[in-house]
C-alpha cells in the first residue's frame, strides 16, 4: 500500500522529461525525490497529481488510480508559490480549505492552530502581498496541509527560509507524518533528506540513477573517506593504489578511496611512521553520493 510509481514516462515531443521511473512510497513513509534543476522532479509530481498525463506507466495510491475523487485527500506545495497577493491570509486559506470540502468552522479552527504553530498569528488579517517571503511560504504550507491530507507532496518546501523557520516547518512535516500522512518531497538540502527520509530516488535528466533506502544506497556506494591527523609526512599516499584524491589542511589529511579494502594497506603504510591522533574511515555523505550520481555541474 502507499504510493506506487510504475514505469512512469513523460515525453514532450521528442524530449523525454521522465524516463521509466519506478519507486514505491510506503503508507506513512516520508520519501525524498532528489535531482538537479531540470531532472524531472516537478514533472513527476504533476503526473502524481494527475495534472499531467503520463506518456506511459501508472501512478496509484493504495492500489487506486489518483483521480478527481481523490483530490480532497492530497496536499501539494508547489515550488512556484501561487497565493493571491491582494487577499488576506484568512480569505486565501479559507477559500482553499473550502475547495477541499472543509467546513468554515473546521477550516477556521485549523487556520488559527497553524498560524499559532508557525508564530504568525498576527498576520491573519494582513494581505499576503504585505508579508515577507518566508511568511508567505508558511501560509502556502498551511494551505497545503490544513485539510490533513493522506498524501502530501512538497516541492522544495524549505527553500528561502532562515534556519529558525526551517526548523518550524520541519517539525510540522514530522508531525503530519507521525499522524499518518504519506509524504514525498524534493529538496537540494541533503542534510534535510538524511534527517527526514528513510528512502530516496535520485534523478538525472529524467532517469532514475539510484533508488532505495539511504542505507542501501550508502552500502552500494563503495567510495570511503579516510581522515589521518598527525605531524608526519604522508604525501606519498597520493600515489597509493586505490586513492582517488588527496587533500591536506594543517595537520589533517583527507583521502578518498575506491572502497574500504584499501584502508588496511594504507593504515599499514602510515603506522610505522609513529603517533597519529586520528586514523578513521567514514562512509560517504548523501551529498557526496548525490554529486557522484548527478554530476557537480548538473544543476
């Protein structure tokens, strides 16, 4: 059960925006869809929402096709914000809530709750155009979640926010997920993905280049990093088998190695030199995996 993407493809003429995409977001899971600009994330979201028709493949939620009858159970925060600047916060959110078949009473109660939660209660009667960009983004998120959706799609939800407001919104997303919402979101901030998601899909120019749990993707990515801290000269390691890169800053040497099998021979080479305060082997960060899969300049 949950969201199932099966051989999803979208072509615009001769251009393939999304090419044979396959992944599952389990019921109640939080899932990350990653990729550089133009990778196909927003197109994928629009196909999930049934705004765009796939060229081939299918999208189902709890084994049912997503159609107009299901829209009341979906929340969507688009990357391009779409609030009306001349409406007040109350007018805009109440209107959108009623489109989701909420009663005025329930919508007002939820609006007041989320405004208080996001520390912007004083903005209820203000026009949206008079709000800061960050506060507009909070209002857009409130409009996306006010009806307590079963499926929540967030396209770059934290972009442009200061760290304090990022934490406010992250805690709200965690609460929704804890209460049963299935959530899929895109972001360029890998630390947010590592904190919030168990599984991810990485896209490059519309093609799926990695998919699965973060742990399994990490395990499949063989490269490791060695940190060596000390005063001895280990520059000879630049030419050691398996070393992909060598960097020295003050007393810390950082080596990228092809896989962990090269760590022991490197350790055996440096320990006869004497005392080192650190010799450690670390798994790659998600950011390093992302850059390797997508390409540093793909965005």
